[in-house]
């Protein structure tokens, strides 16, 4: 490393030799990044547009790789008591005939625990792990620029704020990405819309599962507290909405499907039903530009068919924190993050898009062919196909006492930020969880 670069690295590390990090977006990915950085003694602030934090959303599933990421930042015990109950789930036809069955207990024994949780519960767990002043809400990030020394400056409706590293965790329509990746292609419509809801009334659904028809799907995920997370998808033109309400639309489409689908829709309340068209993000050439990185949906928004949106954001968070902790120069750390995360995330995006395309088949010959393949595929083979996604291993944990060192650094640097403004793009979702349907 030459002398100028060494001097720049020393300046970037700030008081105590730790980079000061500003995270744009206070959803699952942004909050997990803050928790992971704090665990390694790195001062961090999170900027969130919504005055009360991100919207509550609905349910999601944490697969074994996501659970490992949470365990790596000390949040495993808080989520493991929400593990999915045992039982036999699977994929069915609208008449109720099983095409495939999965023993959730076998999956857990082979790959590790799974957790079904309301999105608000997960963000609450992550918020509780942070000092009260870490997340600042209520203003909007309108842009990001690099100053003459290459340091990022976040522009908000309340002023400007600089940091040593900026993390764009602000969703599929990321302001950070738009500012520093101006030629990148925007989100692309996957060809179907999704409805998500959490049903409060007790409805016996058995284990988690999904039903697939011709161009339509309906799924259920029981939550540990007795509520049911339900989701549905349908092939429709982008932007379409039901003139008489989404519950009425769901009843028209799925009211004649097997039990418990009609009972769940009867128990659902119109005001709790969320509808979002499903988009993913074309592959970016890089996830880092100097000291600015993209994370979660801002980097690799994916369709929800593998339930990996939030899980991949958690992997991003843990990986980025470890690299900022162990690399001497923030730019080296962000470049290493890009090299490590981009190939894996691209593969998951592509796998999820292909899975969704097949699941949404609607032509008279294609849908029966898909069903036949599902019926003839052994469950063990289907689980093995997920191994490259689920078998992720987090980096080594932070040394003991690192978080205490970070707290002292916060005090010495004025909580690790300068300038006068705060805010976030505040796009809906979970800071990387994406417009999640399905189990994630």
C-alpha cells in the first residue's frame, strides 16, 4: 500500500482506529448490519425515513442460513423460541391432493433450525439489541455523493451527513443505488402479484405448506403465537388492483380451493391484506463503490420463491461487519464484501426467479407437467437441491469485549457521525427482505 493510500486509510479509521458507518434503511438488513457492527466495536448509526420505523409488514421464514447469521451476532436465543413446529408440510393441488410432502423435522435435523416470525417481531428483536440512539427516524435521504477525498456524504431533507462508510440498505428502489449506480437497470416485474396477510383468528392449518394451481399459488405458515401467515400469488398485469377490495379478489380466486384456504380468507381482515407486485433486480456489476456498499434488496432484490430475501440480507450484514473489522482499509473491506457476496447473491436471485417462473406456469400442458415432476421427485432430492443455499457458514465471531470498545469509540467520536441531517429512502420492505411472499 502506498503512502497516500495509507494516510487515507488512517484518516478513514477515525478515533480508535474504527470506521464510522452510516446505514441508510432501518429494516431487517439495516438493523442487522448495525447489530453486527456494534458486536465488533464499530460505531454505527441507522437512518430511517418513517417516523415510527419501517412498516410492520407480515410474516417471514428464517431458514437455517439466516438463523446462523443471527446466531453470529448474538440474536440466536431471541429467535429460536419461535422455531417452526414439526409436522408434515408440502405442496398440494387446489383440490388438496399432495404433490410432495416434507417432514419439517427431517429438514431441521439435516440443515438446522427454521423460524417463522412476524416481521415486526424480528425488527423489534434487532432494535432491542441496539442503544436507543442508534436508529434515527423521521427524515428522508435524497442522495449520496463522494467528497474530494472519496468519503461518502449522505444528503437528507435536514442537511448533510458524512461517514467513513455508507451502507445502502434502503430497499429495491434504493436512493443510494440510484445516486451512485445511475446507469444500473431498475427493478423488473416478475409477471405476478402477491398478497400477504397475518390472520389473528385461530385456524387449524397443520404444518406450513403451499398450494399451486395454474398461474396461482396460496401458502400458509403457522406462527408460534397461534397466528397464521398466509400468502397468495397470481399472474396479472403489473399495477392491477381489485376494484372492490383485495379480500374480495382473493375469495374470487381461491375461495373454492381446498380447506383451510377458504376459512383463512374468511378470517382475514381487509385492512391487514398487503398487495405488492413482485420485482427482482437485474444483476449489478458490483455492490461496492469506494466506501459505499449496497446490501439486501438494494443490491440483489429477489423474488420470494425460495424465501431467501431476509436471509440473504442477514448474510450480507454479518459478512460486511466482519470485513470492516478485519481489513485495515474501508475500501479494501468493501471490495472484499463485493467479491464475497455478489456471486452468491446472484445465484440465489437466479434460482429464485426460475423457481417462481415454474411455479406460476399456467398453460394447459405446462402446469400438469410441473405437477407430475413434483410428484415423482423424492423429498430428499428436493432438500439436497437447497443445500448450496442453506449451508452457508458465517465468518468467525468478534473477539470478546469488542462491543464495549465500540461503545467507547461512539463516545469519543460524538456517536460516530458528523453533520446535521438524518433520514432514509424508507422504501417498504425489510431493508433487504424484498417484497416477500412465500416463506421469506
